[in-house]
């Protein structure tokens, strides 16, 4: 009984904190663009291809299929507009086990991450340096050319990648504070992410 009450209190506390965080983000980032994702008025009666999921693979597949003018392609993605927490990557942990991921939980994996043990049981050809050429082929980088990180970017692919625009005063303030602490502004798609 006590354990159940503790879980309920924790759930209530987490919900309250997430609600306060969401309100704070709405105040701090008022210029965050909101999109209307509802295209139900544009639906056709039939399609040649239906792609389920618009992740990096599904989005590219639908884009490539739609290059053939006579093919009708429908790309389906679950969920509604992204919540304010998704604007700040560090806050994405607050979306874990929420309505955004359908409160998804997994079980502990007995045989997972074995590839991290001295590279044991790895799959040949799936290391970062082996797969990088395919990520670069898929990328259309439109950011500033940086000689130190140019080898990590591709141009002309179907996935547009741009530099993050830090136009909000709070974002610029956080970056300036980091620089004052000795951190460099970097291309986080390069060799270092911190």
C-alpha cells in the first residue's frame, strides 16, 4: 500500500515538474515555430506506396518514391505536434515514458550492447567509420564550411542538415556563458559533441 502511494506521489510530482518545465519553455521560447501537421484535407482515395514512419529511412524512401511524378506516395507518422520540450535536446529526457512515446517501457536486455565489450560480437561493416560514407551520401549539409569537420558532412543528399539557429536571447546567453567557461562552439556532428 505504501509503495503504491509512493509511486502515485512520484508520478504526480513528475507530472507537476514537467508541466512547470513546459510552461517555462513556452515563456522562454515564444518564437518557436508551430506547424500545422494536419494534411487530411489533401488525402487521395488511393496510393501507389504507403510508407509508415518518417524517420531517416522512411522520410528518404518517401522522398525518393515521390520523385516519380506519376506515383502517389503517402507518408504516415504517428503523434501530433511536437511538445515544447523537444525544442531543447537536453529536456528530451522529460518526454521518456510520456504520451509522446506512448509510455513505452522495455525490459532489461540480457544480451544487448555486447558490441561495446572490446568490439566483441560486432557486425563487420557497421562500425561508425564504415557507415559514415552512407550517412554522408544521405546528407545535404547547408551549414558553414568548416575545414575541421567537413569530412563528416555530405552535400546533395535527400536529408537537409542545417546549423542550429540560436536566435532566442536565452539560447544566446547560454552559449555565451559556455564560451566564458572555456567551451568552444562546435559542429556537434563532427568528432566531438561536447
